[in-house]
């Protein structure tokens, strides 16, 4: 089935699904004609990229429609009737998309939501405003795109509260928000407030303020139309006026029945947007009619069909002419593609500029550190930099060689020994035209595929480059500013240089291990994000990187803020240097545990078992780093007072069983807790053993 036929089939699927929703809530080229292909390619260049976009849009619309359809199947087939019935039984409405207001169904008047509006003064004994303060407050109030607020008159205020259903009114005591004095505008402010105890209107200030707005019903007869006493309309028609008011003002009312609230959203919010999306897709489909779509992976053999390859390879003149023409066609194709993908290429080139500079070794970094940062930059440059100018340059170099052959022949024609010199030229080895065509097409395809990849992974790539740049800068800060901070802090307390420099070496070793984790996770993301069980705003790959960054910050804070304190605590104690070491590793392990816990939810949101295992293996040596450090420390210091039994138990901690629990988050969490408990217990035993010395 062709791409066009696939699009048409999906179009029909969309129409069928929309019809299903309506029933729920309403009750019921010629392959050898190379010249023609070339012309079509030029036309299609204006629409390049449409195919992938259409597929994505169609898939998104289709999935949303299916979700709505599945959920509506569980509901009554008379969804509109259910919504109207809910309107019948409810007077007051808050709105999901306009939280600062509520509406009175009987009048259409809007009232300020007193959970947000400052209806009274705070920190004053009487809490009320004087009349001028109240007027200024209401006149300047603007919220949820509504700015025509006013203080209600006595009649409107009384009508609002008479049946005691106003959401902020409290029982039979007539109080609103525990307050009984509210401003009204009666007889041109001759009487200024309503007293709720007896629903009287008095000339007295201060009082609280509850503004209203006629924003929805200006120049309309809404209140008359919905009145139960209106003889012109049936009950259903009167209720329809309220429903229309909601729809015309793009309001999402909150019904007493949450199921009705969700039903309203699907019928009057999601479906219209899906219909609009469908209309846009159909418009693009019409543009693609009878035009063969070419993706970034264009088939160069189609363009090659109009070249007589056998004849070209037999004639040196036809050979250079064919190459010149071939390169011109590829350049033209590239130009059309660039025009269509201008915004994508522009974004991509900006990233390319960041990656284009040659890495220069930093004198503050070790050889291994410079190598890590250099390799990281090279990786990003290789994967993400488009190099369109380089592609064009390489193509033009091939054409220049064909031009050189033409120039040589012209010189021979002007000479006296044309036959001999042409024979010599003809004998020279050169690549076949087919190979040149294939290789130059490969160069073009590689560039186009990078553009295509960038277009479909733009957000991730931009974030990945941001992370790359920030991590590089952070590491340079670690090697300079943070080094100086540690040095200055220790020198203030007369801590010897050999002591704090050893701390920095340990810190640097751990930081380098963390830095090594960045590129493998980015590489995983460039192959496609990890599929999640529950979609979230931040992709899983970026979630793991952010968690790793939090761990990095926690390690930095430990060495800058806590490492010195541990030294000072143990420096004068018996076996203080040994106790200090165990306390340091214990504190660092606590941060490693936090890293594991933060990764746990990410791991169990992975849809595929292989992705869970990938993350575990990715972080494996960081999880073990404190255990390895303790084992090596004991070995280096020949600590005979620590029993071999304890050392054996400690070594067993490396034999993690996490992979056994990947099907059960509770069991996995328990295994982590058990390991943390065992680590701390063994550290205690080791420290206890030291005290026996």
C-alpha cells in the first residue's frame, strides 16, 4: 500500500471514530519516465516533511479519538441529555479553566471566587474596607480575562443569597465566609451595605466586598430565557440556553457529578479540537494528492534512471557532462530541501556553532579529564552537527574534477597532438559514473537524515546540548572555584594542605566517575527515548540525567560543607583517622542511597525490562563505589582488628539482587532498604572493631 493510500485509510479511520463519538452523545507515475519523476520531485520539495508530520498528527488524533470513544462507550448514549439534566439540578458553577469566578445559572451573573478574591482586609480588627477602598479594589480587579466587575445592588445581592445555596454562604445563619456585612450599591450609594442577619440595607461602613460581573450576559435576555416561568420554551430548551452559554464562552463547568464534568470536557472541548486537527490533516492530504512523497531517505536510483550508465562510462565526454549534471541536480535538491526545512536547519546550525570549536586542553584539568571532555564534544559534533556547507563543498569538489576533465579536453582541442593526448586521457583510471552517483547520494542522504532526526528529536537534542555545555562548565568550576573554596575554608582552620588536598583527590575521583555517566545516557537518548508506562512531561532519559545531576550537587555540597567538620570531630580521637574514613564513606553512601531511591520510580516507569536493566547497569559502579572504597581502605591499612567475617559480609554487599526484583517495586524497594541497613550495620561493626585496638 502506498503512503498516499495509507494516509487516505487513516483519514477514513478518523472519520469513523468521530462518527462513533457523535452516535454516543447524540443517540445515533510512471517509473521509467525519469523526466516526470524529476518534475514531481521539484513540486514535492515544497511539501517535503509533510509525510512525517501528517503521520504524527494522524496518529495523535487517532489515539485521542480512540480513548474518548472507549470511555464514552461506558456512558449513556444520550450524553447531551445527561449534561442538561445535571444543569437542571445545579444552580452554582465553578470552572476548571477559570478558577477565579463562579456563575449563577438563574441569572448568568458571574461572582468573584472568595477563595481567591481579597474580600476583606487582613490584620485589622474590623477586617472591612471603607467604601472608597472597596470601589477602587473592584474597579481595578481583572481576572480570567474579565475586567468589568462591579459592586452589586441590593436586589441582585438578595437574589443571589435568598435560597442559601451560594457556595460561600453558611447554613441558616446567612453568613458569607463568616461575615454578615457586605457592600451593595442601593439608591446611588445612599445605602451602602447589606446586613445578612435581617437582609436589610443600611448606610454604614466598613464592610466586606463581593463583586459581580455581567460579562457573559450583556445585551442578552438570558435570565428571561432560562426562567421557569417563560412560556415560550420547553424545559429542555431553557436548559440548552445555559449549555450554550458555557460553550460560546469556552467554559468548562464543574458539575456536582465528576463523571458529567469529564463527559462535558470530552464532548465540548476534546472533540472540536480533534475535528479541527482532522480538517488540517485533510487540507494537507489534498495538497499531496497524486504527488509521490519523498522523505529524507530519497531513492537516488529513480533520478539515475534517466542516465544511460553504460554509454556514459564508454565516453569520457558523456562522463564529465553526466557528472556535472548529476551534481547540479543534487545541489538543486539540497536547496529545495533546505528551503522547506529552513527553521529546522537554522536551529540545527546554532547547535553546530556550539560544537564547531576545537577543544583546547585546560591546564587546570588532568590528561584524563581533558580527554573525557574532548571525546564528549567530538561525540556531540559527530552526531548532531549538520555540516551542510561541508556537504555542498564535497559535492562541488566532485563537479570540479569533472570541470577539470572538460578544461583538459578543451586544451587538447587547441593543441597539435589531439588524438594522442585524448587517448592518454581516456586511459586514465576513474570511478564509474554509477559509483560516483551512489557515493554522492550517500553524502546527501546522510545530511538529510540528520536534519530529519533533529526535526523529530528537537526538544531532546536541544536539552542534551544544554546539559553537555552546563556539565562542562560545572566541571571547570569544580576544578577552579570549588577547589579554591575548599582550600580557603581549610586554611582558615589551619588544616594542613596535605590533608585537604587528599580530600580533594577523593572528591575528584568521585566527580570523574559521575562525569563518565553523562555520555552513555545521552547516547541512549539519541537512539530514541525509553518508552514509559505512564507518559510524563520530562522524558525518562532526561529524568535520569537530572537525578544524576542532583547526586553530583549533593557530593559537592558534602565536600564543601561537611567534610571538614568530620575531620575536626575525629582528629584527636583514638584511631581518629580510621573512624573519620568510615564516617565519610557512611555519609557519602547516604547520598548514594538517595540516588538509588530517586532512580527507583524512573526504573519502574520503564515499559521494557531491557530498559530497566540498562539503567541499573548504567549506575552500577556508582552504587558500589563506597563499598569498594572501604574494602580497599581496609586492605591498604592492614586493619587486623576488623574481623575477616565482617569483611566477607561487606564484600557480599556487592552481590546485589536488584535484577531479581524488577517485576515488583515493593520488593525492589525492600531490597534497597535491606542493603542500606546492612551497610550501616557493617560500618558500625568495623568502627567498633577499631575501638578494641
